C-alpha cells in the first residue's frame, strides 16, 4: 500500500479547522474559573462558582435527572439498534424493508438536513433583501435608472431624504425577519 503525503495546504486547513472547533471550548473551560460575575471581565482564578453550583440543589437534581434520562435512552437506543441491525442483516427482503431501512438511517441524516434547510432559509432571506430593497437600489443607482439599465452605478446619497416611508419599511422588514429568526427567545 502506498502512502500519500499531505500537502502543506491540507495540513494548514486541518489545523485551522481543528482550532476553529476546539479553541472556543478551551476558552469556555478557562473562563469557567473566572472570579468575576461578568463573563467578559477576567477577575482572577477562582473555583467559587463551582462551589456555588455544588450547593444549588435544584441544579444538581436537574443534572441527575438529565443523566438518568441519558442512560436510559442510550440503553434503549443500543437495544433497538441491535435488534434492527440483526433484522436487516438476517432477513433479506420483507414487506416494508425499504421503509424500515430509511427509518434506521434517518437519525444519521437529520442533522445534515436541518443544517441545509437552515442555510436555505438564510440565503432566501438575504436574497429577498438584496433584490427587493427600493432603498438599496435608490442609493446605488440614479433616480431615473434601474439596476437593469446601462446607467453607471454610484451612491446617490442625495436621494436618501426623499424616500418614502414604504421604501424604508421595505428595507427594514427583511432584516427584522432575520433578527427574529436569529435572536433567541428568553
């Protein structure tokens, strides 16, 4: 078997990808020992927040409940997965085998599908903003021209005060929708 040597670019990309994934985790662990109440201000090394955590019975009960649920669901998933794998390997064709195989592989595919749909919705929102904004077009093109004409684009800031309230609303509305989808509800 022949060994292939990785190029410096692939090694660099691997290193940057791993750094992108693991540096935030390391920073989070470091800041968990912060003495300050503010997350953004380093107040010195301390374990007082871990002590406060161990004294809070409500949080400890919730953590133990989460751990018990995780153990039970993991054991059930292993048992069902073993039975499903045995059925797929031993019984070659049966009524509904295609549906059964799809149900088995669905948990592995779902995270990618959800990420893809989220990116699609984001791209659609940004595209709506870029195509439907009268304000953006009026700032970038002459008053009498449109993006499809052969006018030379330039920023026409002099037209900014003369825009209608409807144009302002058309410009703000897609951004408002984006903010509502990104801002977590408390």
